[in-house]
C-alpha cells in the first residue's frame, strides 16, 4: 500500500493543477494578512477561502483524477493485491497530496501570523474538509463510471453544501419562525460539514453577530467544549461513512 501511496502522491504533485492550487491558496492567504491590519480579519477572509475553495477543489480534482487513473487501477487489480488495499492506497495518496497542498498554500501563512489554538483549528478544519470531500468524491466514483456524470454530480454536491443548503435553512427558519425549531436547526447544522466548520471557526473568532440564528442556537444549546467535541465527532463520521460505502462498492464492483 505504501508503494501505491508514493506513486499517487508523486503523480499528483507533478500536475500543473496542483501547483496552481498551491499558488492560488498562498496568494490569497498572504494577501489577506498583508492588506488587513488585524489578524482576525485576515483569518475571516481565509476562512471563506477554506469553506468554498477547499471543498470544490477536493471534490472536482479527486473525481477527475480517479476517472483518469482507471487504467492504473485495472493494472493494480491484475496484481496479487487485495482490492481494499488498492482503494485504501489511492485514497491515502489523494488525501495526503491535497492535504499537503493545503498546508503549503494556506497553512504556512496561517501559522506565521496566527501561531496559536485558533490558527491550528483553522488548519484542522481545512484538513477535515479536504478529507470529507475526497471521501465523497470516492463514493461518487465508486458508483458512477462516466467521467462527465461524475464531475456533474460533484459540482451539484458542492453547490448543495456550499450554497443551497444555507438557503434551505433560511427558508425553513422564516416559514416556521413561530414554532420551536431549535432542535431542527441544530440537526440541520450537523448534516452539513461546511456549516459545522464555519460555525466552530466563527465561535472561536468570537464574531457571534454573523453566526446567524442556527449558530446562536447551537452555541446556547452546547458549551464551547461540548460543541467542539460534537463537531469533531460528526466531521469524523462524515469522513468515515462515505469512504466505507465507497470501499464496499469497489470490492463488489466489476471493472
């Protein structure tokens, strides 16, 4: 499996897309800190970069890459290697590559300007979102053989988590404003990893004014420590479940 990880990692870092991703993240991150006189303002800008660009890149790149390396996967399947080992190796290679790209682009400036718990939390959330959306892309590719369909589903999934889901929450909140929907709002927050990451970062940045109703409910319902534990547990679940479903499908799939 280590050989597979090494091959995937080296192959991804040879691609111009990866270099462009690192340069884009680095340019946005360094610029955010340089133009802002307050570190927290710079972190807020980078937070939006993490919440939108990281999921998009992780989903699209992983989906396209998996479809493009289909011949390599078929070659591995002809070797005396277990299917689960192949899938684990590819997943680890892609995840490690994108995580390294994220740290190289955004992680270094974050640590330079905010070498504290908040900076480490932001990096952790970025890495968590990377793993979550790589896991989702593997689930997509395990069920969808056509590349164009896979990319389309990945884009729709990103739009859903990044934009549509928040709109649906606002619609429900306004429609049922006269009813006790606190529990429903918390449940809906937990079903979106992007919102969970945003909420925890906003709580740590102490900008409750832009957390929204659902965020305020979550903060009041749980203490800061309990909320963090719940968030991390749910995000771990978001990584594991799609990956387990994808490896189960891959083991049974006829390629």
